[in-house]
């Protein structure tokens, strides 16, 4: 496999042959109580599995299909909630920024600043995020070829930040549909940066509902498994305790009760894929996943 330079986020390293990393949380902060409770449950599950975990949630969904759709609590309140979650559970935070002016404030809380897919060519936004020194996660636009992401990465690097991750989230396929080309993962990893697979957003049917985006959440498990088998460094999942009531991306969110079995399966696949890799300096033993706050769980236990 292509050698990927690892990126460090707190005590988590992603890429470079390290074990799979999970980025997960609700699509948007629905309330402080809901986001905090869900973060706690995700922290418990990943801690028991020894799986490196980054909590994600948006404070503002600025690209909803309809202007009447719920957007979130806004930047100030959303960052306050995320700061509370970070402090309470000692978990790294990822959130997205939509304007250059948001980058500095978001970086005071978030460990990873995410560039939304629709904005993946916005030079000023990428430069502003990179200038904070935080890890920058650039989502590949639905309209970009895999190798085109190198130009977005180059913008961040030119701004003095080499701590860049790129995320695949599907490619437009006609109207109201996305597909995932598994060749995209090695193509993007060839740039030497860690690659994350946003499984749940890849199952959106953009604008496929009446003023909302619909989705195909029933295919989360097979698509995630295929992506990990293709060698991704991390998986991005939107998870909800009751997707039918979710205020954004309800149809493609993973129900919380399906998370642990899926993670066990993905960790087993990841261990097989990486078993032939040559460990880099500081790489972890392929027979186990470890995390400073969690317990080691031997790979042999993951037989799902």
C-alpha cells in the first residue's frame, strides 16, 4: 500500500499504517442535552473497543436544501456545547467551517476543522483553516475527480500546514444520487495524506425528498466494509439514537444500536488489510487496537 504520512490529533494518529480511526456523531447539534448524551455513549462504545474516536457535530448546517430547514444552534452556542463535550469526555472534536471568519473561533475548540465538500475549492476558506494550525479535513467535492483533491491539499500546505486529511463522500451520479468509486481511495492516498471515508453522506440522495435530502441508510454496513477493505485510514459516520427524529440527514444516519457490531466488523477488516503493511516509526501492533483512555482488545475477538 502507498505510504501515508500520519497526522496526529491529540493522542490519536491517523494514517501511516495506524489502526482505523472513527469520526462520528450527529449531523447537527440538535440540543446540548442530546449532543452530550450521544457523545457519552459513543465514547463508551469506542473506549470498550479500544478504537480511536473523534466526536463530530455541526453548529450550523449552512447548505440545507430548503431555507426553512433546521440549521443548528449557531456558531457561538454550538462551540460552547462542543467545548463542554470536549472537557467532559476528553475527546477530540471535529466541526465544519463555512466562512474564513469562522476559522479562528472554531479552532479555539475544535481539534479538526472541516472544509465542506461544496466548498472544497474555496481558497480563502482552506487558507484560513490551515492558518489556525489545527488539523484540516478537506471533504472532496461531489464534482471532483479523486486526483483533483491534490490542489486543495496544496493550498493548505502552502499556508504552512501539513496536517491535512481528505475525505471521500461520494460523487454525483445523475440527479439525486451519489456513487462511491473504490478506486478513489488509493488515488487520494497516493498524495501521501490520510484518507477518511464518509460512509453516511455517501448514501445521501441529494434533494431527493420534498425540499430535503433523503438517503439509503440500509446500505451503511456493506459500503463501510468495502471502504475499509480498500484501505482507508478512517471512517466517518453520522450516528443517531433515533434517526426518525433526527433534524438533519435522518434517512442516512446510522442507528446507535447498529454501531458496535459494525465497528467490530470494520476493525477486523482493517486488521487484515494492514497485516501486510510495514510498520512505520511508532506504529501500533496490528494484533490490537489501543487508546490511552481505553482498553486493548485483541483482533482475534473481532469475528463479525
